[in-house]
C-alpha cells in the first residue's frame, strides 16, 4: 500500500490543485466555505501544513481543514498525536 499511495501521489497533479479544482468558479468568500476532511489519510506522505501552505492563493473562500490531532497548550497542534506540536497554522487562507 505504501508504494501504491506514493506512486499515485507522484503521477497525478499536485493535491492542492485537485482541491482547488473542486471549488466552484462562482464561489464567494462572503457566503461560501470549503471543507477539507480526511487529510490524515495521507500521513506520512503528505502533511496537512503543506496542503494549507500550497492552497494559499489558489482558494479564495474560507477553508476549514478537519485536523486529525490533539491540542497541546493554548495553541499547539499535535498531528495524530504523533508529531511534535505545531504553532504556525494559519487561521485563514486567502
């Protein structure tokens, strides 16, 4: 399975482009929202922080990523309870 997933991700267009293509062209920031779920399924091959960073500038409506992790302290997010907490996630991507 590891090899198959790696091959699929390598051969297709970048994940952020696949996500951005699903946003309707007439989406409006004032009344639409993008929901991204099951991002943890790509771990450890693709990090959610990379997806958010790469979506910056491609998606122009509020985007919610359902984050598979736990909160540590006031702002630390520990991805799937395995990685060290991250403190640099954007609250919005535009």
